[in-house]
């Protein structure tokens, strides 16, 4: 679910950048980038439950 929201947020940033509002697009890009890094770190720190 969070990956879908990140994808939609990225699409919104691209649409805003296309319309020509540079400062808003850069601000939204920064927010989406922070959200992507936070999502990555959340999943990268999960322990794997392996049973061999």
C-alpha cells in the first residue's frame, strides 16, 4: 500500500513539475524522497524469519 502511495506521489510531483511550478515541485520532490528513504529504512531493518 505504501509503495502505491509513493508511486502516486511521484506522479503528482512530475505533473506539478510539468506545469511549471518549480519551487512547489522541488518541495514535493524533497518530501517524496524523504518518504522513500524512510520506507526503505523501515523495510531494511526488518528481521527475516527463516526456518531451515
